[in-house]
C-alpha cells in the first residue's frame, strides 16, 4: 500500500493543527467555525489534500495535489494513481456520507481517501478505497449536484483502514437474532419474523457498517 498508518497520523496531526489555528482566527473575529461541520470541512478539505500529498511526496517525489475542477485531488505519476480526497462528519443521526462526483470517473478506476472527523475535530477514521469505478456508486439525484452515493456493500472489501476501525453491522445483528431464536418457539409468528430478519442480514446487499473514530 502506498499510504501507511504513519503517514496518515502525520497528515492528521497537521490537519488538526491547521484546524486549531483556524479556530483561533475565527474566534478573534467573533465567528464560529464549529457551528456548521459541513462548512468547516469545506475549509479543511484543501488542507487534507495538501498534507496527504506532502506525506506521499516523501516516497513519490512527483506526487502533487491539484483539486481543480475535473482534476484528481492528488496525482501520483510514479504509480499511475489518482487519489480523490473526501472529508466528512457523521450527521446528528450518526450516518456517514460516502459520496463522489459521478462525472469524475470517466473510464478510469480511482482510489478514494475518506477522512471522517468528529464535531470537535479531535477523533478520526481514515478509510482508503482502492480501484473504485462508477459502478461502485449509485445514480445521481437531481438535487445532489452530480454527487453519487457509495454502494458500501460492494466497496468495503476494497478498503484499507489507516486510522480508526469499522465493523459490519450484520455480525452483531445476526448474533442477537440467533440468541432470540433459541428462546422462541418455532411454531410462533415471532419465530417466523426472526427468520425473516435473519435472511435480511444474511443478504450481502443489505450490509452496512459501523465506523469507530480514534484520536489523532
């Protein structure tokens, strides 16, 4: 893998330092950086590209960040790699958006680096997806401005965890269902409903994941 956990930790700490400096600047002008995580992430997204590109350049001197419209966020010519960088924060319900711009793919495979940051910008998960194609994402919606949502059940097998962790929700759900099945009479409607729930979670197309963030 061309990105290591050590490189990731250094880049995260640089991002956090930049965030803390930006927070102080906002406070001097009686502005809030933290009230709107989406807007905050927009300010920090360029820092993500720059700091990860700097780490990559230590092993790949031609690596550079671009980020212009229609261009990959980070290009690594030595290994013919294009890396898209995304910074996101869980919603109030805990859901995490893994999105991309549909038109950015063309006919090429691309790698994606998703940094998930908490509301305080102190805990993170970093997931590196390899060789994704347009087929790994759903259809764009009229209101999404060309953004498409990742099909997680297809892509997490291509994921390298660089910080934090993730786990399939089906493991916990199936364990709970099996426990309830052992205590429920087979002839009851409740037993049949449990079997239906079991079949649902055994279907790979229904898989979802829990993300755990860790301090930088």
